[in-house]
C-alpha cells in the first residue's frame, strides 16, 4: 500500500528554521510580551510559543519516526486553516524574537510559514489576498491612478528632474497621509537639499506582499522591487530617503533578496538624514514647540532594522520639546498593531493593540505621541479615538516642519 503524502512540506523553510522549530524550550517568555496575544484576550493560538509547537507537531506527524515507519498522519484541513488564521494574527513586530531564550528569529519564521501555507493554497487571511492583484495591476494597494503619484505636490515645492537624492514617498504618504509628504518635501527644500522623485515610476515597495506570505504570488514582489531599483538608478541617485518605515524596511532588507544583489544606492530613513544635518549644525530652527513629546518606535524601523536613536535625537533637538520615554521602548517597545497585514486583515485586533500602546503614552502625560511611520500614526490615531484620549498623534517629520516654520497642509 502506498504511503500517504504528507499534509505539509518544508518548502520555503531553511535548514536553520527547521532547527529553530526544535530549539523552542516552551519557556513561555514570548507569551508574556506578545501584543496580539494580549489584545485578543489571550487566545492560545496566537501565542508565539503555541504556533511553534503546533507546527512542530505537524512536522512530526508528517516526517517523524512514526511517519517514516507507518506513513504520515493526515492533518485535517480545519487544523491547517486554524493555524493559518493564527499565524496571520501576528504583526510580525519581532518582540518574541527579542525575548526568545533560544534566539529564534521569529519574524523570518512567521513569514516563511505564511509563504509555505500560501503556496499550498492555505491563506493569506481575508482581504490580504487582494494585495497581489492590486499591487500588480495598480502598483499601489489603494486602487488609485499612478498618474496621481505627484498630484499632491504643491506649487512651492521644488523637485529636480535628476538628483543625487531620491525621496521615495510611499503609497500611504503619497495618496492618503499627505501631511507627511508635504512636510518631508518642504523640509528638504528649506534645508537646501536638492532631490528628485520617481512620480509615476514609483511602484509600491511590496511590503504588504512580503509580510503576508505572498512574496512569490505572480512574482509581483520581485517585479516591483526590480522596477523601483531601475527607476532610482535612472534618476542618477546614490541616496534614497524614506519617511515610511515600511518602505524603508522593504527597500533595505527585502529588495536585495528579491533582486539577488546589493542595492546600488544608500537607503536612509529621513530621521537618520535629519539627525546627521543637526549634528553638522545645518538645521536652523524658527519656531518653538512647547509640548511634552513621547516617541513610539515603529517595528520596521526599530527591531527590524535597528534605527532607535536618530528619531529621538531629532525630537530632543526641536526647540521647546520636552522629550519623555514610555515604559516599553526601543527593542522592547509595544507594537502599534498595524503591521504584518493585521490592520487590513483583522482590524479589530489591530485596534486592540493600538489602544494598549496609547495607554502606554498616556502614562507619560505627554501632549504628543510621535512616531516615524504613517501606518503607526494611522493605527495609533484609531486607538486614541477609540479611547477618546486627549493626546495628539503626529509624525516626527511633521514636528520638524512645524519647528522650521513650514506648512504641513
């Protein structure tokens, strides 16, 4: 009798990740820190440890000693669907990797598991499945016209045709959160920084595809990465500035993997760029912002890439700002709740995490909760509004623009 085919396979999982599945000691430290587990009312399936142990059980049923002797045990499709829901109920914030006693790179593991399941036709979650079509057809996830990529640009903003620096706006700032685009472009002009933009040639960075396990669907992610790299090269740029943490992470970490080579330009977050200018005394402030400000580390800028100090340095040098820290910051910060496709797929869960983070900010008595990512800003605002809390939510670059006497609308 022919042996049954295993219900799961190891596609898209590296040898290291297969060993990481076995290295979990079940200590439960990750369970204490997971933001989605807490916001879900402690739903067991969402705990990082539980996801690892369940997949390990699936592996034993499919490839363990008993499976080798008697054939793999069938894993009911309902169990795989439930696992799919749970592995997508994660913002891939990376706090579990930070506190893991075994040093498991959980961010990469969750994304590999998602990709593995998507390849088998299991997942992604809900509306996340629209990302490949939207980004492949419209080159942005909002179904908006590429011809409007620069429709937001006001008459006073000067953009060079070609320059050493490209400002990569991102879909969210360019279409939805225009204050961020206004602030960034006007700040660069004010500081005498010549820059260019890609306009219609700027395509989505692909982060939504990669984070939700759809990196190989239709080859859209690779095509978008390759297109953006070539468009930037065509502008003659050696540096690319980002005010979106998601675009920054995708460009710095994911694009080289997708195109199979190092990027021919430097990737810089706007807060890093500004911090360097401040250190060189090239920023002349015009207005004082007499407010107490706290800062939320975006996961894609902080834990994923390691940029913690630059945003704080910028805030601390804005005249009048009294900077205060929340209890959980830097590598231990609490996620805003929007990442990993959770905002699009499970908005109620995203809101629950955001409310927890806003409560962290309220404990500091700050007037402003600042961040450096449009997704963080959007979700933290939703959390603030849900709590009816009296705190302003604003991006660092917008505060910089205000302190330079610039309009952000």
